C-alpha cells in the first residue's frame, strides 16, 4: 500500500512541477511579448526622434558653411549614429531611399548589402512605420527592428529611412527578474502542498490498506477479521459491504464445517464401509469401517488409486458401469480370503456449479460426464453367510438326528405290536429298545435346550457367584465313577486345593461332565482319564486328558461345532448327541474363558478350559 501512496505523491509532484513549468513558460511567453511590445514602443519613439533630428539637421536653404552641412559627410553621419547608439543603447542604421545603407552604428556600411528588401525598410519607404523581429544576418542574433521614414528634403538621406534595432535578449534579464519571485513562491508552496497531498493520500490509502489486510486475512482463512472504518463515503460503504460479506461467509463456512463434521461422525459411526471414488478410480473419501475391512489405513487411502490400497477388492469395473449408466449397481463380491462382501455402487450427480460441469453445447443432462464420482457402500456378509450355513447344517443335522431314532421307534412300535401276542419275551426286548431310543431322544432334546439357553441368554450378573471349581469337579467325577462306562476305565483326579471362579455352578458342572464323559466314551476299554484343576495367578484351568483314540489334526478345528462327529458310527453306538463339546465351548465363553484341544491319533486328547479366577471365598461355618 506504501507503493500506491508514493505513486500518488509522485504523480501529484509531477503534476505540480508540470503546472509550475507550464505556468512559467506561459507567463514568460506572455511577459516577453509584453516586454517586447513596450520595447517596440520605446524604439518607435526613439526612431521618430532620430527622424525628426535628421530632417531638421540642415534646412533645405542652408549654406555649406552651416554646422548641419557636416552631416553630409558619410564619416560624420556614421559618427553621429555611433554617438546616438551610445546615448540610446540602440543600433542605428540610416538608409537612403534606394535601400543603400548610408551609416550604421556597428558595421561598415560599405560592407552591408542593400536593405530595400527588408520588411521594416520596405514598409517605412512606403511611408509607414515598419517593425520586424528576426535574426540579424550581420550580428547573428535575434533583433527587434523598427524603421520610420525621413521627411523629404535635399539631404542624401531625405526620403530615406532611419532604423533602430536592439537585441530581443535585452528583455530577458527583466523577464528573469519578474519570473523569479513567482517561481520561488511556487517552490515554497510546493512543500505544504505535498504535505497536504500526503495527508490526503494517506486518508485514502490507510482505509484501502485495512480493506486489503481484511481481504488477505479472509483469503487465509481468518473469517473473524473485520474492517473498522467509520466513514460515510464510498470506502466506508465498501468496508461495510466487506464486513457483511465476511459475516455471511463465516456463517456459511460454519454451517458447512458443522455439516462436514456431522457427516464425518456419521461415516465414522457407520458399521458399513463407505468409499468415494473419482473418475480416475482414486479414493476421495473413506470411513474407518471401510479401511478396517480392507486392511488399510484410512489416512493413507485418500488421493491414491483403489487398486494400490486394496488390490483384492475388485470393484473398479462395477464403479465404472455405475458411472457410465448413471444407475445404482448392487453385487456380491467374494475375496480371495473367503470373505463375502455385499457392495452397492451409487453414482454421484455432478453439481452444476462444479468446474467439470459441461459448458453450453456440451453433454446434456444425464450424460456419462454428469457423474464424476461413485459412492461404494459395502458390508462384510461373511459372518451372516457362515451363520446361514451353520443354521442350514443345524437344521439338517437335527432332522437327521431325530429321523434315525424316530424311524427306529416307528419300526420297534410296529414289531412290538405283533410280538406282544406272538412272542412275549421278544416283546420285552423290543420294549427295552424303545426305552433306549426314547432316552436318546430325551438327551438330544435336553442338550438342544441347554445349547439354546446358552446362545440366547447370557448369564446375568446376579446369577453368578464365587464357586469352587475343585469341589464341582470332584462331585462330577465322583458321580461318573459309578456309571457302567467307568467300570473298566480309570479316572484320576488331581484337585487338592480349592480354586475359586466367578460363575454358575450348574453350567460349570455341565462343562466338566461333558468333557469327562467324552474322555470315557472315546477311550479304550482299559483306558485312563486324568482330570486336574489348578490355579495360575489370575486364571483357573480345568484339564481333562485321556489316552484314547485321538482326533485327526484336520478335524480339530470343527469338533466344537454342533452335531459334528469325528467317528459318526462310534458316536451313535456310545449314545452321544454331537452337542457336548459345543455346550462346553459356549459355557466357557459365557464365563469369560476359552477351551483348547491338543490331540494325537492313537495317543489321546487333552482338553484345557481356562477361566478367570476369583478371590477365595468361604461360606460361614463351612469349607
């Protein structure tokens, strides 16, 4: 802004100097003309006096002995001209009526050319007063000439011309003197005028500087900057307009920022992944869920092509079709890692105010270039698909598990009906078999009910209490030792000290029972089952080890699924429902723990249940 101020002052100074110079030139020209006019008047008066003097010097009837007769001598006439020049400080020239120079106060007349053609001489010979201003051929300077006629007489110069001349430069000293004072006054007035101009320019440049500072601040993002101009002129109105514009801009930016923040929060809170791609396939925006599903960092994805950040996510072709057709595309994408994504591609209509909007004569509305970006919304359907598969398997397994005993019951019922009359002893065996099948169905339904309760109702905090896992295990093992399956097998219990956990005693008893029964059921006839309960820092563990058949490694990941059996024939022979280990897993997880298995075919299996340990608890008066 200082540049504008100094440019204004420089321009004002230049104008002032130009005005002074023009004034000086015009004044000098006018004054010089006036001075020269006065000089001409003085010369005319002198010339007329010389004309009268020359006419009266020797009368027409004078005798040669008179003094005036001496002027007839050319030398005497020249002497007269020189004396008059000395007296009047003017050049005097006497010219005969034929233009011959008779005498000159500064040059030798014999060397001078005929002056009849001189304008002032010609005018004077014609009987009028002649005036001229030109450069003298003799003196080589501008001269002011004034010639008057001499009256007729008998003298050689009678009817001639007397001419007086002075250089025009004679008025220059007077002109300089006259102009010096106004010039000095102008120079003295220039300083206060420049100061006034500086103050006036500053009164304009300072508001402009304030406006510029505000504009730069707003452009840099400082929307709180305002102009404090208290003026009623155009600059004040401009400042008010800029303040109003800044208010509106700040309000709109605040609204946009709030909307942007709300949109960001919504995108962050969404469980579905959201990606915005531009026409080149680069990521414009991404939410945390999308980055998490694609295994990338949300901060690294914007600005980079999707093929670089998630090569295994093949949606580029789908996004291109959505952008080209302007319609929503929905598809299911399967990834190499067996995950299944539901993906929807929605083309975004380009704003008419956006830079890429076609100009007049371009593509019509609805054309392919109207959609510049595509929003991809996707969700991981892997768990749902897996649940559907598990549900289908569950329904199929339940149907199969119920179909077999029901078919057996139907056959036994028909046979029993005939055997009651024909063979009572055989009928008694059939009735015993019916009871076995009914017990099997009862166990199956019971396990299903237990599993259903575990899956659909987590244990309430009020139902949980500190229980001794050692005591529960000892009670279950003691009961199982009385069963026929344990008659030829050895059950060892390693649980000397109490191990307290926070849980449901019934569920934990079911967990121990299912593990020990499995160890007995899938063991050799003379096998051994070892059950141990121990505490390690803040965890409690239940270990059930057998030296039975073992589980193949490829089957170990599925043994906790419902109705999954490694050896289906042996399982049915031993009366298993296929739900025991699934119940064990759910009980362990509902108590904040987990179950693991280590097994080798032909050597045996080891199941380890790890639960959070609780502080030791003693009931009043008891253990």
